[in-house]
């Protein structure tokens, strides 16, 4: 009953006092590429797209990813593009633009990524229950991060015990001089994708969609705001606040890295 007797108990007390379970609602769709691949081809934390409203995990269609640059200081060619066909051409005087961040969409829909997405995709029962009750909020994002730490530490201990001295530590791959390559993985902040096109031994195109690119995306051509912009709508601002505490809670709950996000 004493809130200071444990970090998790203290956090839950803060959630209750600050009503963090109602702050910063997300879009209800969560993307994970799958984390910590295993020799059998599976993942410690499975991937997919979790739809909170229907409580259904669907397979990811990578071909359905598009980046919309309508409101980015980047040339947009009047249409969203798949990363393999993406452009990174600065246009600092572009009318209506307000960010260097493109707006990625999955089948035209806004997506949230991060620890909350990984735990939902991997069927962590406490996170799934909390999201079913409260949605994606400051509370459930931080809760997922705390639970993920508790799950990953014993996994790391097991992996360390499996190390064999003198064994190979990397898998050699053939030289990549022609074709396309796609790398999808989970960084701490969420789903990270790299797309490369090689031609005649040179890089012809290289595009990255970082986790914060998903979460902090601007409005797309239809005027639909990204996950953070939606979460900030209606955030309470107290009288005299120049940097509202509620806004800080919401932004930090997404664990942003704007340096990674700028194309």
C-alpha cells in the first residue's frame, strides 16, 4: 500500500494521480516487424499489425507501405511512394510544409509503433488487457516499456549462456551489386525499415523509415494527422503553462528520436 516501496508500484500511483491512462490516445493500430530473430526463423517477440478495436493480429503487407510527403519540406511528386521508389529531394520553401518528416502509412492508415506494438503483437496478456481497457495512452506505452524490460533481461541472460567461444560471430553474405534489398527490424523505439536499390555496383536509391517517422508523421494528402498529432489533440493546458506538462508526457511516451527521423 506504500507507493514508494517499488518502482512499478510508484509508477502506477503516478498514473492514477495524473490520469495518464486517459492522456494521449493513439490510433489503435500497432506495427511490429518482429523482434529478436531465432535460428528456427521465428522471433522472441512476434510481428504483425495489432488492431485494438477488433483485437485481431494481422500479417504485415510490406508492399502496402507508402510515404506521403505532402506536408514535408521534400519533393512529393504529387503522390505517396513506396520506399523502394522513394525520393529525398529537399524543398525548404514548399507551401504547406512544416516538417522534414514524411508521413508513412500502411494501406493508407495511421500506425503506431514501439514497445507497446511489440508486446501487443507477442500477446503479452497484461499489455493486451490494459490496452483493451484504456487504449494506447501515456500509461499503456510506458507500461509496455517496463514489461518489455522485465522480459528482455532474462532473455539476455539465456543468450549469454549460449555463447560458444571460438564460434563464428557473423554470417558472411555475398557482395550486393545489383537488385533490391529490404531490412526490417525492431529498434528500441519501434519498427525500423531500410530499402536499398543497387544498380551496376552502385547505390541507386536508399530510403529509411524510422520508428519516429511512423509515430511523428505529419498530415498526409487527405489531411489525416499522424499518431502523435492525434494524441496531442485535446491535451490539457493549465493556466500559465508555457511548456504544458501534459504535452511533455504525451511526446515522451512515444520515445522520440527526431535525428533518426529527418530524411
